């Protein structure tokens, strides 16, 4: 990529997150460069293709139902009576859990198909909308939520600075952010390229077979642990706890082969951070 493109993309990101918005002339300039450099959500196409099958399997798929979800939920504080934002809600399985446990839920996702499925699942139980977390969350006010939950969605965001600044803004003080992503060590082990470096944040394309045929290529970013924790702390959060889930007996019964693998190798990592 040419150096000029790189500078313009950086400028465009600064505009998008309001860092340069106050200057009117620059604002007009943003309109011009935004047309060419606006980022398209990298996983949108993949999730549009996967949405129906994702919604069908997500309640019982072992990696989610018996592994990632219990670990992420174990990090949640009491949700009853709390206002919770489900960021990257997919088909709404977490939102449903939150509602069942007494929370008031606002949820969003970038995929219209996922939003439709979440609405189907949740009815009037939650406010659900389409939004891209790589852009400012203008539809949300400051200090509006007690908890933000973002499960397996930040893997699709290259630069976490903007989204974490927005999460910090819309959280009350005190407030809690819980999120899960692919484990950096797992991502590194899966990548067989000789020129790979654990320390790079890089775009990878993986063919997902777990949701059945036709298989879908899902692009996502892998990054080192440092590139997860540093922007979190820089955004103002205090890291409270991490969880590297291990599969339990229910997982073993459902999927003995993956149980062996995930008992020895990491799959996901979950974080709890506080705004206080
Ligand atoms: C692996 S799914 C997880 C869905 C849900 N949180 C769950 O655990 O079932 C990832 C979700 O992130 C959404 N997503 C990807 N990029 C996004 C973005 N830029 N903004 C909002 N959502 C995004 C996808 O559309 C997809 O629904």
C-alpha cells in the first residue's frame, strides 16, 4: 500500500472517531476521503452467509455452549436490574440469557441477517439494531450501561482503540466490560505460515467447517496478548480478571475429540475489565 493511502486511512479513522471533527474545513475533507477509504466490516459477508446456520447451532455447538459461553458468563457480575449492551450480538443467544436473568438489554450487530434472527429470537424483549462497532456508537448516550458484553466479536476489529473508547464512554462509572476473543496462542498455532510472527496483528482467513456446508471463509484478526491488554488499559479500563476456559464433563459427552484437544490447547480467552 502506498504511503499516501496509509496516511489517508489513518486520517479517515481519526475523523470517524471524532478526533478531528471540530474543524469544519477538515470535516468536508473527511466526506471526500471517506468515500474511498471507509472501512468495510471484514466479516460482514461471511456472517450474512452463515447467519441461519449459526442461529440453528449456537445453542448446542460444544465450543460455544459448553466452553466459551459458560466461561464468559462466569465473569459477569449480577445482571438483574442492570442495563446491558450486547455488542456484536449475533443471533441473540447472550441477549436471551441476559433477559432471562433480569437484565434490560440493548443489542447490536453489523450483519442485517443476524439482527433479523436476533429480533426473531427476542421479540420485544430487547432493543436490537444494526451497527458497526468500528464506527462511533452515536445512537448510544454517555454513561448509559452498567455492563457491556461483547462475545467473540472483537476478533473482527483491527484497531481496538476506537471501539474501546466508545465502550468506555457509554459505560456508567462504575461499570463492567466483559469480552471474549480467540486465544492468541491458539491463533498463532493454527497459522502454519513460515514467515509468521506471534507479535504481529494480522488478517487471517479461515475456512469454517463447524457450521456445515457450504463452508464459509471467515476473515478475522489475530493479535498478541499485549495488543489486547494495552489498548484496554489505554482506554482507561482496569483489567480485573482473565479466563482461559477448559472444557468440562458436558463438553466431553458432546464432543470427546475436541475435549482432548481443548483440555491441552487454548481456544478462547475471556476478559473482565472495570471502569471505576
Ligand atoms: C462469532 S459471532 C458472535 C455472536 C454472539 N456474540 C455470540 O456469541 O453468539 C461474531 C458476531 O460479530 C459480528 N460482527 C463482526 N464485525 C462486527 C462489527 N464491525 N460490528 C458489529 N458486529 C460485528 C458478526 O456479524 C457476528 O454476528
